[in-house]
C-alpha cells in the first residue's frame, strides 16, 4: 500500500492544478472541510473562470466567496453557513433547496455532476482504507461520484466506523496536512432554552431513539436526560452533549429497533473532546445521508423522537426554518426527513422547538402569518407539536381553530391578545 500512497502524494498547488475553468468542485462539509485545499483555491483565481463550488455548511473561512473572486468562483450552497450567507443574500452565490436525504442523489444521478472533490481523510490503515471521519454524510457520496478526488490526509481526523471508508487506490491526489479540526461552539443550557429543554425532556420516554442537531436547545434537552434509561441515537449530526450520556450508560442504544447498540449519524462537529470520543469508538456508526436521513429508515426506530428548530411558526402550524422573509438564512437540512420519519415511527414524536420571541422580547416567533417571502420548510400537515418556553402545543389531528388556540397559548404572554385579535380577523377563531 505504501507505494500507492507515495505515487499519489503531491503538494497542494500541484493537486489543485487539476481544477479547470467551467468545472464543478465539491468541498467536504462541516468539520471535515479540507482547510488547506479549500483556502489554496484562491491562489489560482487569476487563471480560472466560472468554477462552481458546491458544499453544505463548512466550518472554515471561505475566501473564494469574496467579491474580488466572483469571476473565478461561484458558490452553490446546499445549506447556507455564516461564511457564505452574505454572498448568497447579495446575489454573488447561489442556494439550492434540497432535503439532506436527497443530496447524494444529486451527485450520483448527474443533477450536480462533480468534476473534482476536495476532501479530508484519516491516514490509511494497513489495508489502505482511509476514514472520512467526522463528515461522511454528503462527502462520501460526492467523492464516489467525482471524476477527480483530491484528499488531505490529516492525522487529527478521527477514524470513525460504519460506511465511512475509501481505499487510497480511489484517490487521484494525496496532500498531507496536520492541523486541528475546526471546532464548533457549544450552546448554553440555561435561561429560555433551558426551560424548553426541560419541557422536551419530560416528553421523551425511556427507550426512545433521539435525533437532535447542535445548539442551545438540543444541548439543553440532553442536559435534562440524566434520569432517563436506555436511550438511543439516530441523527444526521451530534455534538459534545452526547458524550456524558454515553459515559453514564443512559445512551446505550440497547432498545433501538434499527442498528441496535449503535449511534447512527451522518456527520458531527463539536470540540476536540468530541473528536477524541468518536475516534475508533465502536458504538459510533457513520453513514451517508441518503441512508441516515431516509424517512423510511428513520421510521424503523421505534419511539423515534425528532427535535428541530424554527425561525417562526404561523397559527396554522406552518414552519419557516430556512429564511428570514425572502432572505435565505440556512437551509432545509434534515428537518422534513426526520419529522416524516418520526411521525411514521411506532410511538414516534416529531417536535418543533423555538423560543417564543426574538430581539429581546420585541418580536413574537409565533406569528399570525409567515413573513412575506418566508419559506415553508415543514408544512402544516407535517407538524405534530410545537414547544416554546411557555408550553407545548399539540397540533396533530387538530382543526385550524384548535391549532391557533394552542399556539397562542404558548406565545409570549404580552403578544397573546394581538395574536388572538388577528386570528379572529382571519376567521381562524
């Protein structure tokens, strides 16, 4: 294997010389972003034109999105992170709405054919296999679909198990790197989010399988599960909050009906503590998102509890989670995949959770109608329950009148009268 590795080993600029004008690049996502390769692209900006760069959320600077490079590179974000948000909102970058479960299909079926994939991998094992580590979900399918694969081999990438490996013979070029993975800040577990976390934790039965993202609300939920038993995890991503529950034996995946004994995920990001925890850890199984986020696979988990967030929810139950009015903010991600999977699970519970207000209590996030231009990520037909710090609104099987009453009751008290008046004006009450 050593001779194959040496044959493919080169420097960053030589590897990036394979990128051609009018081609499409994929860059590995999340904390699996190949930082040196992705930042090195701009050194070729003067000789490249009309290169499309596609990726999900990435935790690294994105110099290629700066205005001075717009004739060379144009980003097509499949999920908008803070590093490309301004460019998308200014019209210098594109956004493609897509369910996370369907992104691999875009690559595999030629809707977004990939010319070059820039990825980050572990060093190869004795059999020549490298692990995709912390970002298997969309990066493995993109790499497998690409004509050219340029890989950073980074000894700091944890080796994760599951459907997470590629053989060095599949790689076109290898460059060596040695830097710590990008780390994601952890959410706090107090205040409003702490109250939401306590409410959601009280709804979760023992033996449940959980999906949660990262951020203050998921972390607050996890912090309130220490009296639970035999929990499992099947999620698109997870972060540090899971570690303590695994070490305490609370998350042991013993009652899971799909992949029992395993935490199943597509990608993960957090602190170095998380990366150390998942390294060569047999309880962790990583898979591409067309497997993890397939609603039919999600539904195979009995007592599947999905917890997803929203920017605003209207009085009929429509959920906007990807834009602020017409200004794109994030993306669809896996929300609909998991809402639909959990709703079809035996004993499943899909939850939408959000603080009742924004901007220091001056704006209500339970709204009469969505802001003009706001995207409906989850339809009113899909929503089962909505949680704020003021309570739980059960919407499934309820009429619009009943929904409006339930949602007004979990809005911030100082907005309830005006919400009720507007609901009456629209004929909801």
